[in-house]
C-alpha cells in the first residue's frame, strides 16, 4: 500500500477476525483517507487470490470504485443508512467480504447515527465498515468499538513544495495539489 498505513496487514486481518470490522481513518485530508480506505479494501478483496492477473483486476476495479462488493457513501442520511443496512444482510456478489466506506462520518445526523449503531456494533460476517472523518467527534459507542488510524499529514517534501508554500496552505495537501496544477509562481 503506497501510504504504508498498515505496516503489518496480517495483524489487521488477525484483529478483524476476532473483533468487529470497523476502522476509522482520521486526518484532515479526506481524499487521502479515502485513497487509503480504497487501498485497504483492494488488499482485503484480493488477499486470497493467487493468480496475479485476477488479483490486479480486482485491485484496479476497487481503486476505481467499480468492485461490486464495495459501497462508498459520501453523505449519510436516514435513507442511505437504511440502504446500507439492507445491503449488509445480502450475500456478497464476489463471494468474499463487503466493504462500506462511509465518508464524512463526523457530519452524520443523530437519527442516522442511531439507525446505523446496531449494524456497526454487531456487523454481520465479512462486513467491513471504514469510517472516514476529519474529527473524532463521532458517537462514543461507535468510536469505542472501532480501530482508529490517525493519518499523518504529508510533509512538504512528499508534496514537492517548500515550507513557505506548505505553511501558506496550512499543510492541506488537496489545496497544495490544486496550487501545483495551476503552476502559479
């Protein structure tokens, strides 16, 4: 995985086999969190595939959000939560795990969070919930039952800018990347 988030993926699989399948990726950069969540999902979906061509197809489909057992949700409202609950109880299309990436979990409304609570507290077999957040102000019951990964900010060197530009944008890599695309000096 390019972000080296999970240095020992086997440990994560071991933990997820024994504990509920919930992870919270916490950082100021939601896009970086999302990419890490997709990378983790790709590893999860392809971990038992020995054929390299098939493995690469699965990874590619996952990274492009085209894998049928991957559900990405940008905004959680009560109707979306009901859809997630329904999909979590259906069989996997690919015969393995299902992954639900829930972006902006810090913005979930109370009624949606309460509807989601039972499912997140007691996920069905082979369902993974990856909650992406800028802040850790999520329900304490969800937080206490999740594995939380704090994603460090990228350094100026990693972003290919000097410290002046980095500090001007407060280290927000999305803004720095947009700045670099415009090639403003």
